[in-house]
């Protein structure tokens, strides 16, 4: 029984995908070679740009056995036991070339958007800092004006000390 709020069915965002450890179908009409270990090879596909989606034979044995959790979350792929590699096809298909071109375009657009966002954020930060500096300068000017008013009032009181006792304020304090 699933926990409360959890579904026992797979949802659309939990689609199971293949990993390095799932076997790919063997190409038809091609004999399976033996690797340096003496075991039959398995088919693998490259994901790098120069050899995108090209199939090759590789050793089926790994240098160490990963845990089931590592296999499940594709945390790491151990290196093969031997260095056997034999290419099955060496040409990249035209649709894969187009896809790689689109990926490069998308990456360039993404980098451009990130750079534009960084510049916008820098400009906004600069604008906010300038506004804060103007506000601080205005507050400083107001304080200087008030200090000047205080100085004038003090000098006026020192010149006419009787005005304060008569309830008269000098003109400089108004």
C-alpha cells in the first residue's frame, strides 16, 4: 500500500530511461565479436559530438560492480575491464547532424540570455546603488542645513540670553 499522498503508479515525470547497464538491441547481420577478456561484447552508443549516436562494440565486464542504487540513479559508470572498442558504424546520420546543430544554436541562445540577464541585473544593481547614494546625499544636505540652523540659533541665544526668558525666539530659529 502506498504512503499517503503517494501514487503507486509511475507518473509522466518518472519515466524510466535506459542506462549504461541496459542492453541495447544487437544490430542484425553483424557477428558479435569477443573482447580481450574472452567474453562476447555488448553494443554501446556514443553521446559525444564527434561520434554522436554511433554504435560500437565494447567490453561487457566492468572493473567493479556498482551498487543497485548507483545503477538506478546513474551516479557513476565504472570503467570497462578491458579497452576493447570496435566501431559498427562510423557515419553520423543527417538528422543527428541537424539535431547537434540545433543543440549548438540553443546553447548559444541560452548563453546569450544568461549574459543579457547578468547585464540587466548589473545595471539594476548600479541604478539602485546610485539612487541610494543620491538619497544619502540628500539626507546629508538636510542634516547640514539643520546643523547650520542649530548653530545660528545658539549664536543668537548667546547674543541675547534674555530673549529666551521673555518667551521670544530669535528669527533664525523660525
